[in-house]
C-alpha cells in the first residue's frame, strides 16, 4: 500500500480577534443563573437585556 500524504489548508486571519472577557460572569438579574458568553460585554443575558430599537433614518415608525 502506498501512504497517502494529506495536505492541510491554512489561511491567515485578516483583521484582529474579537474582544473577549476571561472572567466567568452571570446575569445580574435576580433569580437568573444564566452564564454569560465571553463575547457578551453587557451585564444581562439575552432574556433580561433592555429592549433597544434600531435607529432608522428617515422612517417614522408608529409604535
């Protein structure tokens, strides 16, 4: 049998790495034990984060 050589593709990442937080953190809402992602910089999990509305320029929404 012949040995098969495998080629591995390696590509250099362009740009910089995303900012991360190394500490283990949990949601700050009472009675919530959700562990926050290292990429989530806010103090709340998705379920308890305050509602944010996008800024649509030139469009008036009836809310």
